[in-house]
C-alpha cells in the first residue's frame, strides 16, 4: 500500500521529467491535451449542473400539473411553477397553440381555461391535433437543446487517445532515428526520448477516460429527460381529449 501511494505521489515528478524530455511535437500535443482536458471538465460540470436543474424543475412542474383539476389551469397561474424546465416550455407552447387555434375558430378561450362549474368548450380533432403537433415539435427542440455540446465531448473522448498515440509514435520514431544516426544502441541514449514520447499517450488517456465516463452519464440523464418530455406531451394531449372531447 505504501508503495502504491509513493508511486501516485511521484507521478507528477515523472510526468514533469517526461515532458522535459519530449520533443517539440510531443510538448505541443501534451499542451493541447491539457487544454482539452480543462475544457472537457468545464463542459461536463456545466452540463451536469444544467441537467440537474432541469430534473428538479421538471419534477416540481409535473407534480403541480397533476395536482390541478384542469389540464390548462397552470397556464393562467402567475406563479410559473417549473421555471424554464423543458416540461414547462412544452406546456406553455402547447397551451398557446391551443389558444391560437380556438381564437382562429372564434372560440371562447375563457371558458376553456375556466376550471369552475361553467360549461367547457368542446374541442374538435383539429384543435387536439394542433396541440399534439406543437407538443411534438417542442419536445424535439428541447431534446436538441439538452444535447447541445455533447458531440464535442464525444469528440474529446474519442480523439484524445489517438492524439496521444500520434505523439508517442512520433517521439519513438525520432528516438530511434537519433540512435541510428549516432550509432549508439545504449538504453541510456534512447530512454529519455521514449519516456517523453510515452507521456503523450498517458495524458491522452487521462483526457479520454473522464470524458467518456462523463459523456455516458450525461447521455443517460438526457435520455431520461427526453422520455419524460415524450410522456408528458402524450399525457397533456390525453388529458385535453378526456376533458374536452365529446
């Protein structure tokens, strides 16, 4: 155990030595990978925070929605439960589309939004289809927003190992080339160059592994949110059909 701890503590020293022994191309690749690592971690942390907020707000909105007796009761509520969550945006866009469709057909929108004892408007299939189409389009738009920058994170996870391997191969080629030109086959002559070359692979893996894990975790959250949005869109349309279709 003490030996493992010693190895972990001595890794930065070894890495620093390897960086000093790297050629110019190896140093450039290492610096690019370090910058890429900082960027990837910043993106992952920002995305985790964004998705966590969307999860919490969506859960609060769906609980408030299911606690109302009328499907569009929350639309008139000045207290915007759910904030800017994907579910709230889908709901607002769908209710706005329903109101526009009713006004186009000279309907009384106030009666529709009244959850009291007054008669409710009977909706036609055209009105329901308008809500359904708007909800589906908004779900697709919100899914694209949730997946924003995920392609860049996937690129970092897949490209970093190959970039590190490129630096390693390049460095090893130069090390053996210098050995051939000097006519010396001593390990002491080629070991520093090979050490610097291998450093790029290590750094590349240190960038790729967290990026790959973060990408998979974020993708799982996005997938769950997308399913939640699809289910809510269907639930909203179904509730409108139950309350307002003859």
